[in-house]
C-alpha cells in the first residue's frame, strides 16, 4: 500500500512567500485607499470651511445696524458728538450687527471687530472676529473718540486697536494677505469709488470688499474668493438723529 505524498519544505516556503506577497500587496492597496479617503475628506473640510467663512461674513454684514453713537470728545471724555459707528481701516472693520456668531445668530446685537493677525506658527496670517455685546448707542460710544484732523478738515473717528483673545473666532487661516476696501457713492461718474480707509463720520459705506490671498497655491483646494457685501442704510446720520 502506497502512502500519500506530503509537501516538501520548498513547497511550503513558496506557499508562505506567496501569501506574504499577497498580504503585502493588499496592505499597500488598503493604505492607498485610506490615504485617498483622508485626502478627499481634507479637501471637503477645507471647502466647507471656506464656504462657512463666506456664509458667516454674509450674515454679519446683512445684520449691520446703522448705529449713531455719541463718541467721546476732548480731554474731559465728554460724550455727545454723534457719529456713524463704523471703523473702516485697511486691516480692521468694526460695526454693530444683529448676527451673533457665538450665539448662532439668535443672541443680542454685537459689536464686531474683523481684523488680521500673524499666525502663531508663522504660517501667514489669519482673519479673526471679536464680539462685544451691544447694549445701547452709549455703550458703542465708549469705544470711539473724535479727533481733530491735522489738515483742518472733518474730525476723524478713532478706535482702539483690536486684540485677539481666547474668545476670538478664526474665520480664515493660512492666508498670505488680508485687505479691506470701502465703497463710496459719488455724484459724478463713475458714481462710485473704492477707498482703502473710511473716514466719513456722517455716513456708512455703500459696500465693503474683503480680499484674501492664500499662503500656498493648491489646485485641489478652493481658494478664498473676494467677498463684497452691500450695506443698505436708508437714512443718513443726520436723519437718524432727527428720527
């Protein structure tokens, strides 16, 4: 009677080697698949973040309240000089909005401060927003002061420098530059112009433009688009005072 033939050592080694090769191939394929999924998720998160920042800015400016505040005047810190509460600098925007980011748009009006600061890790700049509860025109007037112009023109509205805090919200990061511009309606052609600084205390700008440049060009990432918000104010400052 013949005994069944078993496997030789060489055949066992070949079988084990094939299984190891197949397992290694499957592992690399699995890692590549997981890497692709993570890359797609990262791109989706970046797209949602950019879209979310755009939506937040739209809601903030859509809720702008044309507050006329009694700003401080003179060394005695007197109140009573009315001015349009709007700070329009090349790197800072400050105004009162009915939209609250901290309270998901359902809270009381807020004094918003939009400004850019260098990132902590040296990766460009980031766009932040501070929120301060708005209680009355007097509470807004505590943040502004009127200063006589050196050229002898209309007085200038002065605001404190915004500071980041643990309560600051990051709207966009990893940016190379952030700049603000303000549209003024003119009585002659082209009937409008963009200014790097808003100095009028008797009116609000008709629109605000925010331009953000990404720190690194990435074809797979949605770049921050220029944002333009139209500001609808039906009354001038003088009309608001009479009202």
